[in-house]
C-alpha cells in the first residue's frame, strides 16, 4: 500500500510541475511543446477552444493505440494522469513571470520535462505520442524515438507555416530542453560509462584503477588476439564501469600506463550492485576494501 501511495504521490508532483511549465511559461506566450500537448496548444490558438479539453480529446486515439501494446495498469494510470494534467491547466492561474522568450522556452521546458520524467518513472505518461511510438514499434518495428521525432518535425513545420517561424524555433528549443530533462529523470542524473581494456600491462592497470578510482572490475582471460604488436597468446581483458565524471581521468590513467592499450568505450543504460563511485547520492561512494586492493 505504501508503494502505491508513493507512486501516485510522485505522479501528482510530476503533474504539478508539468502544469506549471505549460500554464506559467509556454501557454501565455503561445509556445508549443512536442507531441499531443503541442497539437492541443496549436489547435487552441487557432480555434480559441479550451486547451485542457483538447488535451483530453486528442489523447483518446493515442491511448486506444497504447492499449494494444502496454499493460492495462499503465493505460489506466496514464488516463488518470492526463485527466489531472488537463484539470490542473484549467484551474491554475499565474501572473507573468518573465517576458524574455529565451527564458520562457528554457524554464517552460525545464518544468515540463521534470514533470513528464517523474511521471514516466512511476509508470504513466502525460503525452500520447509515447504510446503512439510504442504502437508503431510493436506493429512495424520502427523505433519509438524515430516515430516521436517524425511526429514532432511535422508538428513544428505546421507551426512555422500557420503561426510563425520564430514561434516554431522557440518551441523547438522548449521541446529540446524538455526532452533532455526527461532523459535526466528517466536515466538518472548520474551517467555511467563502460570500458573494455585490452593491454599487455593489464596487471598494472588493474592496480591503478583499484587504487586511484576505487571501482570494481571484471577480468576476462583472452587468447590469440591480433593487433599492432602481433599475435598475443594470452592477455587479460579488463571490463569496468566508471562514472562519466571520472571517464577522462580513467582514460588518461590507462594511456600513461600503456599508450598502446586497446580501449572500447560504451554507454551503460543502467547499473545495479557492484562497486561503483557515485557523486549525487549521499553515502554511496563505494570503494574497494583495502585488503582487496592489496591483493590485486
């Protein structure tokens, strides 16, 4: 029960933040967002109809499409979230905060992105374009990102033609800020990078990483590799995950110890367990125990 209360409380916070981004920044200045919200704002500008009612009506076909691809629970939570967002937009009233268009686009996108990101992390969506992306991916195999991108490109092209190029450009800026903030909330404020290191001096590199970075490693036994140094019968392959903050330090360390080391760098979407160095969570800066470091 506590989990449900926490989940819906966070969704409520997300709805509040998103409604502030829309009602305090984007709507009073005729700026658009991407997705169904952007369509609702554009239609409202051209017809004078209530944007909150349009948001609910325009979301219906997207929710129906999403019902074929996502769980019933997500659909129900999304219906509730969209309805509450529309209600918040209808009831809230804000005085003019700023007339600077750049600030409006940035802070409108910031609040909206934070709200959408928190809501998505708790299993609901505030915009039907995500559900459309899931439906298209399930039916045709086209990636969700591409579907949403095409959807928004068409929307902003129409905005440039119907309203003005300037409004379309500021709306694109607001959308980009929104998308980036959503990524931060979904993926976390700490990003991790995976490294695979192949070196004849792997033992030295292992010791240096353990002592100077304090992160865990997995060591693979490799054999019969070919490279600039010719055929190598045996070599240890190091795989580790470091915080993006430490990536340059790690690469520089490896280069100093072995300029010929072969390093593969790749993005890591999610990390659990292990020995990781975190910077944004109090008390979570894990490090290798001294006795382990001494043994490496």
